[in-house]
C-alpha cells in the first residue's frame, strides 16, 4: 500500500487503478451487460448446497471416481448433479418425474425429462456458466448459476 | 450515465429493471472482477466464464441486496470463490500422476490477502476519482495518461492556463483524499498480511 498522503505516490496508485479499468476487455463488458437479460424477479431459487470441487483432497482423483458433484436446494426440492466428461447426470429429490432444463447464455435451453425416480441425463454439456430449471407437477425452481 | 451517480441510486434503478443503471454498475465494478480473476491465473476462457458467472449471480442477488455499500465486498468475495471452485473443478478433471507430489496438494488459495486488499484499494481509488467534479477528474486522467500528455496540450484541451495545472492537481488530489472512499482506505485498520504504512 502506498502512502496516499504523498501526491506522487497517490498519482502512481491512481495510475494503477486506472490501468486496471482500461484492461477490461469489451468481450467481458458485453457479457456482463447481457447478464441483465437473465433477470427474473419471480424465479424461485435453489441455492448451491454442496460442490465437491471444494472438498479437501478434491485434487486427488483415481480412475472410477465420480465427477464433480453439485447439489442445489430450495423450496421443497433438491437437485443432485454429477458433472462427468461431457455429460451431466442427476436426480431430482424427492424422487419424482420432472422436466429439467439446462440454461446457458447464448444458447437455446435444453430440456430433458427426469424419470419417475427423478433421474435424468444431459449429454454434451460443455464448459461455461449454466443453471438448471426444474419443473415438477407442483413447482418450478431455478438453481443458482455455476461455472462448469 | 454520470459516473458519480450514487451506488444506492444505481442499485435501486437496476432492481426496477433499468439496463442503463445495470451497465453503470458493470462499468464501476468490472475492473474489480477482472483484477481478482487475473490474480488467480485462470485461462482467458475460464476467466471469461467466471466473470460472466459473477454477473449472472449478481442479477439474482440484486433484489435481495439490502445494503448497497456491501456490494464491492460481495463482488470480490464471489469472484474469488468462483475462481477457486473452477480451479478445483479443472484439477479434478485432469488425471493426476501419483508420483508427482505437487499435483496431489489440495487446492490452495495462493492469492495472498495483501494482494486482494490492493485490488480493493484500487477499486476505492476509482470510485473516489468518479466522485470528483468532471473538470478535476479529466485533469487527473490527462496527467495519468501513458504516454504523458504535455502540459501545453492539457492547457489547450481543458482551456486552463499552464500555470494553473500544478495547483489544480494538488487541489484535486486533496479533494480525492477527502472522499469517503479514500478516507476509509487511509483510516482502515491493519489487515493480516496487508501492510499499511
């Protein structure tokens, strides 16, 4: 931290602060602005409850280990997800039939059906920010965004 | 939108669905998000993804945001967490060689507290700059330009005598120190790992 009571040091600190703002790319600016179009005041949210990526020892993987495990919960529903190589498999709990939509920016929603036990699978899921919208006979819940 | 527009006003307009207010919030805090991302050394593409996730999460978070002053802290914390999660997720997808002990370490947060304090300090300086009257802000920005702009050019562009540039700079810096953002910086307590003179 520089000594801000000194004019030259304050100017040097300001130069760094301004340079940091100038380094922002238009691509990130556009994406950040466009995020606002996902505003949905009424959506009922499911918060991220668990992300195995942050577990101690997460980096120690062996063959046959599951992929990244995520769970979200809110209202009366929980959704558990396993992110494998390319595909996402998951279960809606309590177990029940549901429609599960994968949403991402700049792409059409992809909706799959969860069977009577709540299981579903979505193929070819690439990296990037995603969220899931679960529609059961009683409710529609939307997960928080997560980066895959 | 006027850069000095209060965060409180921007947040309440954005809650009502005002895209211009949202864009102004983006303009104000995107440098902070990018600076935190840069310190975590993600790939450019992963950095873009984290960045977008942070803004998507803020869209959700906005209507529950009671105290706009908490926003910068929320943004830097959320960005940091998203970076750590993605780094961990990427390591997870990469097969590890058990003989290479380095890759068996847990995901550690190697970005120092001091580093993040410096990032938040630069954010506070940008906000202070935005609070200055337009004329003084422009003068400081011209004086900060790289490559430097000759005083004669600054004098011509701003329509002020060359001899007044030095004294105006001094007054502008004094005013900057008196903004709430910089006063808070200069009186902030010592943070662990974040030295302050």
